[in-house]
C-alpha cells in the first residue's frame, strides 16, 4: 500500500472515531433526554438541561481540538505535515 | 507605537482597541452620572462603534484578487476564530436566542446544540480539505472538483438562495437596532444599517471584513457577558452564573408547579399585541420528544457545514493545519456567548416571576405593575403587555406577555443596571447583525463575481475589472436585501433557520462526497444539488400551504428531507453514469494530502 493510501486510511479511522463521539453528544444522549433529566448533573443542574446549556457545547470544543491534534500527528507520521506557523 | 508588519502586531492592535472600548464604556457611564440623556448615550454607542468599523474597512482597502477574496490567506488561527464567531453569531443569536430559551425551554435549546455541533462536521469533513483545494469560493470547489459550468452555476444558485434568505433577516436586525438607538423610522434605519455594512466590506473585500469582524466580536462579547455577570451578581445569584444558577433553575421549577400553566382562551389571546408571548413551557424540564429535538439539532448541524459564508472563513488561514485549529477557536468563541444565553434566560425569568424578589411582578396587583417605569417603557416599545383575564385584579403567570427580544434588551433595565449597559447592548446587537450581514453579502457577491462573471462569462477579465464587478455586485445585493428587509415580511429567527435548511438541501452532500467519495461525478452532483434544493423548497411550500408533512419533519427541519433526496439522487446518478476521469481522481487524492501545493493557484 502506498504511503498516501495508508495516510488516508488512518485519517478515515480518526474521522469515524470523531463522528462517533460527536454522535453521542449531539444525538445519543438526547434519545434518553427525559430519563437523564431526573439525574442531578454537574453544578447541580438537571443532567439533560446541563448538556444542552454547557456539556455538549463544551464537549464539541474539546473534540475539535483533540481531532486537530490527532490529525496533525498522523500527518507528521507520514511526512505530510506543513512547515511553518499556525 | 506600532512597528513592522500588521499581522505580527495583531495582539497589540486589538489589545489597544479593547482597552479603548472599555475606556469608552467608562466615559459613557461617567457622562450618564453627569446627566447625559439615555438617547444621547445610545447614539454615541452605535455611532462610535460603527465609525471604528468604517475606519478599519478603509484601512483594509486592496486591489489584489487574493486579498479581496481570501484576505491574502494569512489570518492567524485565533483571530480567524474570532472573525468566524462574529460572522456566525447573527442578530438573531444575540437578540433573540435568550428569548427563545426563555419561552420554549428545552425544545428550543436544540438550536444551541445544533449551532455548535455543526462545527465538528466542519472541522472533520470539510474545512481542511477545502483549504487545501485553494478555492476562493464554495462554488469554486464544486465547479473544479466536478467540472463543468452547470455544476458551478447550480452551486451559486443554492448559495444565493440560502444566503439571501439569511441576509434580509440581518439587515432587518441592523435596521431595528439603528431605528431604536438613533430614533429614526425603520424604513430609513434599514438603509443606515446597509451603508454601515457596506463601509466594512466595499474597499477591502474579505480582508476588510476579516478585521472588522474581529473588532465586532470584541464588542459583541463584552456587550453580552458584562450584563449577564452584572445581573447575576446584583441579584445575588452567584458571581459566576454559569456554575452557580442551579438553585435558581430549581426555584423556577417550583414556581412553575405553584402557578401552573393555565391555557388562555382564544378570545383572551386576541387582545395580546402581535409578536408577544407568555410563558407556557417548562424551563428546565424535557418538554419535547427526542425526535423533535434531534431532528432540529441535526438540521442545524448539517446546515452549519453547508453555509458558504462560514466555510469561506477557513479559506483565509495560512495552512491546512491552521484551518483545523481555527475551527476549534471559532467554536470556543461561539461557546462563550451560547453558554451564557441560557443563564440570561434563567436570570431574566426568575427576576420577573419570583414574588419574593423586589423585581418580581407575578402576584402583584395589575395597577401596581402598570405603574412601574420600566413596564411603561417596554409596553410603549410594544415588547411587554399585561391583562387581567380572570378579573381578580392580580397578575397571574398566564396574564403576562413579552417579546422575545425583551429578554436581552430589557433585563438590564429591570435588574436596575445603569442605562449605559442598554447602550452597550445596542452596540453589541448592531455588531452581531452587521458582521453576519457582511459575511453573507460578501459570500453572494464573490460567488457571482468570481464564479459566474469571471469563470463562466469572461475568463479573460483583468483583476481590476473583476474587483469592480465584485464591488458593484456587493452594493446591488445589499440594496436588494435592504429593500426586502424594509417590507418586513417574516420574523428574524424563522428566516435564519430556513437558510440552514436550504443550504443543507443543496450543498451538504455535494461538498462532503466531493472529498470523501472519489466515485462521485458531475452528473451525480448536478442531480444532488438540483433535486435537493427543489425537493426541500417544495416540502417547505407544501407544509406552509397546509400540508401535513411526514416523519415529524416541520417547516423548520425541511432540510432533512431535502438532503436525503440529494444524497439518494447523487449516489444513484453517480453510479449509473461513468466514473470521473483519472485527472479528477488524482485531484481528489491530492486534496487528501495536507502538505504541498494547493490545487488552484494563488491567483486564479
């Protein structure tokens, strides 16, 4: 397999993991919104309510930075990283 | 004071700017103490900030195509994040979002999840690859990847339908704020708003818009957060509201139990002024079915990833790597405002309905409420209304009505904050609406000037001529938007949500599959864009004209139907026609490698 194909396979693997986490925070937990809201979440808010105000939103921010770092590692591994700055 | 390259000095330049703005707020509050009238303060805030944006717009003037279209591709990640956040957060986010949460609670908060979760799709599926491609506009990518003028043209059509739906709402919002702050009739205020918008983008294109949007983000985030923190402290709810409002949320739940949601008769409701609503939904309880919540969130997420004015912000970063990081920063800056909106809604609601607080009006006598100063002001502005339906002389929860905008606009005054805060909020709302309108008008004008005029009509046109065409289009589209906005056809929020649905119907799958599915070809893309947009629009018209809809897809989520049709059409048509040429397939391989030269040249 060529270097490029291997790089793409790894990138696709990372995409699938990222989308799986995204699915949990954007869709998965809201399938059980009513049940989960009975539980007390962080800072004392009802759990589902907290996810809609802060939890899911914050998780997306962290997820994107995590994804960007992992993708950079993959690029470096195959020598595809760009020189220079952000 | 500032030496050397502008880009290297950005933190310093915007640091001084932020300090200057804070100093301006302090000067205004001193002036208020010395007797400056509320009206003058409002005018000062709007005029001062708009003048600054105009100066930045003038300083950013350019005659180069890559500076005009993609800000020379040298915007650092953090600053591009701020610019994107301002581009993204519209007048609706700023003025109407907290109000929506106040009235509809959980069901409405699907928008918070949708308008943030979409950025995960932007970062992982699209932005880095489109940056590598090196396009100027979104149709530029579609046209080059799939080949042919028809694909390019269809992409411009979808972009224009979606962005134009959106931009009228934004010009409307600038008009509303300008008319209140400057005290002029709405029909003229709309054009004042338009001129302010064009001042930012006319001379510098994307470069001018980028640096004004950063400035606008700073104003809007200060204008949103300062009142939230101040009100929370003043009410004794906690010095950091985001972590400390659990008791207040629980208290609202108790009060809801105590008052109950009494349904008003249609005859009673007929007396309530148009646009005002009462509290009829639980604040923090789950009040929507899982599908209603998820379908709305999903439509907004896919729409986010298809809206060209957002995507084109990531064409301005120096590298592919920077584009990815920049999406993270964008969402971080958006998160700061979005996570504060539910807190503002909570504080606003509790301060109004809790009888044990001095500001609470429920349970007071109607005459007493009608005598309150702020009630009279906002009643006159047509944003508050009380009526004694049951004739017991006391105000009940179901007898109090408010406009959605009042949550952001009136809460500072209700909580007893000085008027300078209201002036600040007006400047923030203006910044939010202007920055989004600028991004949208520029997206449309650039697509038409670059993709239709230069790429299809006159490929030999010189740069100077292309930029003249781009600027003329900017003005024409701006005026068209303002003219429609002046007619006041639909509410701010409805048309914003439609824009997302239109964009996802026509563009989501052609964009995503263009990168992720090599087999996708021209015929498939044409079918996907055309059938997606037509079926989405058809569904909207059907539901609007009394159709029942299916699968719980409403007029707010019609993009789910449109994009499903688009996906099926694109896959089926691609598979029954021949696969893309070897050159196109090589191009897709090339896009997937982050390093190396971009597909399209620096100047094209």
